C-alpha cells in the first residue's frame, strides 16, 4: 500500500498540522504531494476554526528527524515531478495567506524544502537541523524557480543569502537562528512542544487582528514610512469599528 504523502490534523484548539509523509524518501517533494499541500492550504484558508497551521516532516524509518530533502528528481520518470508553476504558486499561496504558518524543521531541509519553509511566517528549528540551499550547486543557478533567492535575502539579509547560495553550506539550528532563518531553536525532543506552545499563543489572538497585522507587516518593506503609518491607522480604525459593532450586536441579542 502506498503511503499518504501528506497528513492533515485539525486540532480542537484552532491549530492544524500538515506533515510531509514520505519517510522512506526523506519526505521529498512530488507533484502528488504538492497537490495535497495546495488543497490543504485552501482548506485552512476556508475554515474559520483554524487559526494557525504548522508544517513538519515525518521522521525517517530509523527514527532520525527529517523535514524534507527537496524535490524528488526520480518522480519525473513517473510523471509525478513538481512543476515550476506548482512550486511558485504554492509558496506564494502560503506566503500570502492571512493565517500564520510555522515551519517546524529538524533534520534535513534543503533547496525546495527550504523554499516552503521560507514562505512560512515562522521557522522553528531543531538544534541538529541540516539546512541548505543547493540550487546553484546542483542546478547551476541560485535564483530558485519558486523565489528562493528573494526570500533568503528578505528573511536573512543579502549577505547571509549570498553565503548560503554561493557556498552551498549546510547550517545547523543555532546558525539558522543566528542569521535570522529561524525564530527559535530547540533540542530535538523539545521542538514539537515548543512549536505547539507558539501556535497556541497565536491561536488565542483575535483572528481579525491577526489578518490585519499580517497584511500590514508583509507589505511595509515596500512602503515609505508615512504610507505604512497611514495604512496602520486606517486598519486600526476599521478593526475598532468592526469590534464595536460586534459588541453592540451582542448586547442587543443578549
């Protein structure tokens, strides 16, 4: 029986967990897996009960952790290779979604898997993680068809992006935290609980407020200071009105 490439868990606390589930193949990425991921992200976007979601990987058969070793090159022979459009569209969909996403990374995370992680709002990593980007090393171009060079630079700074892409070096969790790729680093046995703690904190926030914050912070780098401040003021005014209306309705119905 073939394995289910993606596991979807919807918890009662507003958290959804997506698990890349090809353990015998290092959770490598195929067209089938990307189709399942795309459908899962759409499901998350449409479900008001889901406030935040996590993406992680199933451990290897021997128990060693693994996020994903990137695109499964062998899948192209079986007409199941990830297309450029699939990768570009999915990473942008995750990036643009106004529900927070957390990549939970331990073990191998390289190239295409790194692009998925960089599309998420947060990356939490295990201390023994092995993170790299081998677009230039393996393909001869370091740009990445799904936006790798852009996201590496925006998340970690241009100099750190140059070092990752031009050298193909592999960094552990502590180094990933130092350069800004990760927002927190944990020992492997504490990573899952640490990620759930962060997700729970987010899930307890006002979802409308979260949407406004994400929409604002994801765009302010492209604005002048005055534009960003004005947009923040307008967004806050809109939320105040909406919350006030909800409170008034509650009093009338109560």
